[in-house]
C-alpha cells in the first residue's frame, strides 16, 4: 500500500526535507483545530437553534465578541505561519553556504539534463572532447554533500522537485534559478517537473541517485567511459552519417540535434533488450540488419527503407550501439 503522507513527511532523506516537516505538522494541526471548531459550531447551532414543534428558530444579527475572535485569531495564525515559513525559506534558499559541488541543470520539453563540474575533489568529469559530462534524467550525487543546482530552461517554465530531498524551484527561460539538495543516505529518489509544460509534462520524470562517498569516484569513471564511447573516432563517422539522414526527424537522442518524436527514443538504444520487439540482442549486426531493411525484419513497421548501403548502415549501427 503506498504511503498516505507526502514523501518529505513520511520519508525525509535530507536536511531540506527535514526543515519542511515541522511546518507541515504545525499547519496540519492548526487546520484540524479550525475544522473541528467551525464544523462543531455549525452542528451545534444547527441542532440547538433549529425550528421544531413548539420552538421557533432564533435569528442572530450580530455578536461583537464572536466577530472579534474570528477576525483576530485567523489574523494571528496567518502572521505566525508567514513568519515560520519565511524563516524556513531563508534556510532553504541559502544555496551557497556549505555547498561543496555545483551542477548545471537544463530543462526542456520534456527532460532534464545535468552537466557536472569538470573536476570535483580529484574526480574528473572531463570527456574525450574536453567537455564536461552531461547526463539526462538522472542526477548522481555523493551522500552527505550539499549540491548547488544552477538551473535554466530552454523553452517554457518548468519546476524541479525531488520530494524526499525537499525543496522545489521553478526553472525559467532567460535567467538562472538555484536550488540546493543533499541526501543523507544512499538510495534512489524520484522526482518530476511540477509545472505544466506541455503535452509531454507527465513524462518529464527524473531521479537522484545518492552514492556512498567511497563509491562516487568509481561511478564517475564508469559514466565518463560510457559517455566517451560515442566520441570515439571509430564511431564518429557513424554519428555524422546518422545526423545526415532523415533519422533525426523521427527519433529522439537526447543532447543531440536528433529531436524527432515520431519513432521510438534512441537515447539508450544500446542498453535495451531488443530492437522493435523482434531482434535480440541489441548489437551492431542486428542494428545493421534493422536499418537496412526494417520492413522485412518486422512487416508493417512504420519505419521506411532508407536505401542505405551496408557500410553506411553498419557505421550508423556501430555508433548507435554505444548509446547506453
């Protein structure tokens, strides 16, 4: 059975989430008290002063004490909640104090991309082409480290939130916004865009993976090695050939000019179990076979025959096989 309470209340996994928890319970308790008082008064008045045989319903046209109470008490509550919320916001919005790492976040319809610093405590995120490591949809951080997120949007307003880690911030075109996150234990924490941003909004999901500090360098090396595969000179020609074909208008490969939405996404095609549900495993030979004659491999498929020769198809397949 899924938890009834929101994640930052039922399972806070970072300092920001724990800052929010007491505010939630204070406001929840106040809301329950107000609910009991209001509905209690309604039921009491409805029963005691109702019209019934031998009793005429009473009409009241004013009560100075009651009117004073239901004006002063809500005012005090609103002011108190505002002060309490402002104090917590000061803490949550302080993204610089104690921040040990800065990661750039780019939001677009409908995905998040994370760019790591080129170096972090001796851990290198530099790729073969001297650019910094970029990964879509999944953010990896070390446990116990406050990470500052510098966020920008390429198109419309998005909103970044990982409920277990607390905090939420809009990502706006034209100017950066900032959020700090920290995980106090290893694990995977789910989030998503919390601002409606178009018809693909519901699929704009993300994950934060917190690694033990002792394992973070090993993860970084694996991620850099995987990101270097498509940059290998041996597969560079395949990438160029792919980008020159009509493929880019049908398929999405994140962080590339291939931004089509007609066919299946190919961002991690090399790690999938099969090709179009009919060819397994996903390797260079099977990818070549599919690219050269998809209609024979899977009759009725919407993918057209591009009339590519075998060397061209194989070069493209070699590059696609590195996308993991």
